[in-house]
C-alpha cells in the first residue's frame, strides 16, 4: 500500500511549477504568433519561447516536434514529482491510442509504426510485441483487458469504430481509477470534467446523426458528474432539455451551442466550448499555493498549448483567416 502523500510534500515542486508557468505562452504571445507577417517570423517567436524548430507546412513533422516537447516536460517532472501517478494520468491515454493503432493496422495488414506515439506508460515496442504475440500479462491490467476486449470486438464486427469505443471506455475507466487511488479531489474532478465533456459531445453527435438513446447508451462513459440516465432522457427527447440539464454546470455554454447545432452546421464552436469548460475547471489550480493541483493544472495547460499551436500553425500555413483561427483556439491558462 502506497503511503498517502500530503499536499505539503509538493512544496518544492509547486514552487518549481510556478516558475515554469512563466514559460507558458500567454494570450499576448499567441496573438503575436497569429499576427506575424510570415510563417518564418511566427516560428521565430516560438523559438524565442523555448520551442524547437517547427515545420508548420508538414503536420507529421509538427506533431513529432510537439510530441518530443511533451515527452521532455513529462520526463523532466517525473524525476521530482512525489507521486508518479500524477504523471501517469497524462501518459496513459497514449497507451490506448497505441492499442487502437496496432489493432487497426493488424486488421488491415499494414504497419502501425507511423501512427504510434511513444509517450505512454508502456513503450510502443513492448506494446506492439505483446499485442502481436497475444501475451498481455505484462501490460498494465486495464490496458490488457481493454486490448483483449477491443480485439474481440474488432474481429467479431470488423467495425474499428466500435473497437475504439471499447478502448475509450477503458481509458476513462483507467484515468478514473488512477485519480481515485491518489485520493486527490482535484485530480478526480479533472477526470470527471473530461468525462462530462466527452458525454456531452456524444449526446450532440448522436442526435445529429439520427441515432437513438439505445445507441447513445453504448457509448456514454461512466464516472462523470452529469448522470447518464439524465443524458439518455435528453437524447430520447431529441435534445429537448439539454440546456436545462447543463444549466447549473460549467458546460452550460457548450450545451447551448450544442443545442443550436442540432439542426446541422459546424460543430467547431461547440467543440471549443467543451474544451474550454474543462479548462475553466483547471484554472482554479492557479489559486492553490501548493499541492498536486498546480502540477495537474500546469500539465493540462501544456496539453492545451500544444493543441493551440497545432491549430494556429496549420491554420496559418493553409491560409485560414486570423479570425477563424482565433475562434478555434482553446481558452488559455495564462
């Protein structure tokens, strides 16, 4: 049994996190990058902020560079964080992403190498070997169970979307279990917010697709603050009551945008508001002097920053107007 870690155990790393937060890209710096006259000038601004050379016109290269930056941050903090489970919560999603890639590639008879991201708790080499051999006993228990179930679904149905749903459900279950074992209410709240965001997205998408509540019940995730049966009731009513269900939650603005999008049209604003609601929860970490909350908030802020950089740089390189790019950027932590 791991000894319970107190918030005072985070005094040193909390002070370090506060210093590292000054390196996050501010709204003003993002605006400078957005308004730069040339891509070269935009990339130079990012290099001045500590980023490596980025290639906006090559999405694969850009993703690789951002992934390397992400991995460097996680590895750096892993050496000093009192409890590695707070790092695991940001790594484990890559385990499930890699399982998806390996299973799909195997079903298609192609290589998965270009789709793998070596940033999980399990190396891609080890994961690939385990899945190809069927010897899953050395994998984290939930990853092993998820892979076995997803493979069975894929082999039975030949539907990769259903296989992905299985893996997503296990991923959130894994995150929820890790958060619960830490005893951190803040971390658990973060996971719940992500589950609520995912479920709201599923609610809006299934109604737009003309699917019924039975279909939705198969893709909702357990563990959020908004009850699954209440979500299914809104689904059965074809969206009626959606705004009321989320009115007292941080997702009220997202639900309003989702309700408006039920008749068709782009979901860009709705998706952004779902992410912003999760960011709103995390913003509370800025007012916590020490403990695990500043660490979780900082790591999540970095994730948002990587997302924003991808939106911004690819948007610039493809000629999107600045206002369109700006409307897609997620709320900034700083």
